[in-house]
C-alpha cells in the first residue's frame, strides 16, 4: 500500500524519511532563557528519535531575540547557540531520524516582559501593544530567517521548517486583519505573502538544492482565509522551492469554521491541491492508529503527531505493530510523563491542557 505508515518518504531534495511519522513541533518551555539547548530538551527530542519518528522537529526556535514567544524557548538567532544544536542533531540522527528545526518569530505575540521591549508586527497593533516594522526591519527579518537556516545547516540539521502558522509573525503579514501596510508587503494577497516567498527562495538559494525545506501554514484563525491560504500553498508548490507543506488544521477531521467553505472538510480543501513532487503533512487530533491510517489513506504523505507523541515516545512503533493502537488515557501522572522523557518545565506546561496531567 502506497501510504502505509512504515513506508519511507523521499523528498524532492533527496532526503529520505524512514517512515510516515513526524514529531510535530511542540512548545515545551524547557530550554534556557538565553536560547541555549538544555539537557531536558535534548533528552525529550532524542527519545522521540529513539522511538522511531522518521522526522523529529524541534519546537519553534526564534530567529531574532525580539521574536521570542515563550519562556524556555530554544533559539537559533546567534552563533553562540551552535554547539547545543550540533549535539541535538547528532543525537537525533544517531537513531536514523531526520533532524529538522522550525524557524520562528512570534511578532506581536512576543510577551513584552519576556523581550524587555514592545513586540513587533507588520503594522502597529494596539491590542498587543506592538509597533509596526519599518521597511528596513522587514528586510532584516527576512534576512534573519535565511541566516538562521544557514546556521541550522552548519549545525548539521537535515533541514528547516519555516513557521508561517498560528498567528505568529508570518501569519501576521499574511492576515489582512493585522497587516495594514501600504508598501510592497501589504495590501494584496501577493504583497502580504511576499515575505514568505522571499524567505523560502532565500533559504533555497543559500542552503542549496539538497537541504530539506518545509513551511507550516494554518488555514484558519488569526485572520486566515481558507482560500487565500490554499492559493499560497499552490503557488509554493508551483514554484518548486519547497520539499513539504505542513498544514496545521487543529482538527484534521472537521469542516471549516467559515460557512462559505463547508462544502467539504478542511482536509479535502487541501488534498485537492496539485502537489506535484511536493510532500505534505497535516497536524490536528491524529491520536490513534486508526487516525493515522485514515489520514494516510486520504492521500497525506506523512502525519505530524503531537499529543500522542508526548504520551508515547515510541508511538510510531506502536502503530506499525498495531493499526488499532489507542494511546494512554488522560489524565496521566507526572511520573508517567517523566518516564516518557519530559522535563519538569514541560510537565508543568502540560497543565494548560485540561485533564492531561493528574492534578
């Protein structure tokens, strides 16, 4: 069967993922405040490689200090951080997994108390107390994404994913509700998406044809329009610079929230794209063996797993061995999560998911 979970995936760049399981990029708050890798984060990600995820993706890693989105965030904004990343890539690859870092900037969602200044945004935003970027700063932001990808390549990563989802800075550019610029980065969809294409093209040019390059987009929330995001996805595919699209659906099985688009599921809106050689993955409530098979059978190339990857470091093994595998029921104990490789800061953070951890 073409999309059975144990089958490998070969990307246009030539990289091969040994199976159809990707560890979704998960905020875990357990690295150091200066962006340095911690032993806890190293252990958490290494265990997922040991558990046979074909692709292990880091948490969102900020490309500028001012783009920090949460406490304990792993950074990629400085050469001072390289040694930690080299250790991480070596550990992940030792188990035959692809090591990929997610490049991120929180924009107006950077807490002012965390970055010690007002957060930045494509345009002034009173609600978030954010100031609009100058044209020079927009170009610097673009260049810092590209520089971070080059730094990641030096650290031994197989590739990068550009984080254009979940209301962070690239979403803020894409959204007509937060982007009120009147220059070439605002107005039409082409202009609002311009920085995304410049980053993608710049990374491909800087890092070469053999470097794995993906982008994450979300088609809803934060001012996103399903058809606009779908159009951007098709253009990204057509331009031939990316290896994979990562579509974050929140729930991979639901109808769109926008009533205009409820003629089909959110997944079906994207499965009808002409993917050509580009691979794609989706995230959102893919929790059991049956969920994995349903998504793969819908034509998705590989699955991005979050919640069940927290509960089971070896989720891929469990699903390959048993197509009907069901994850552990929540709530689970702190000790259970420790055994699955979560550090104390990550366990504490998981309390924000109602009913996940025993109180």
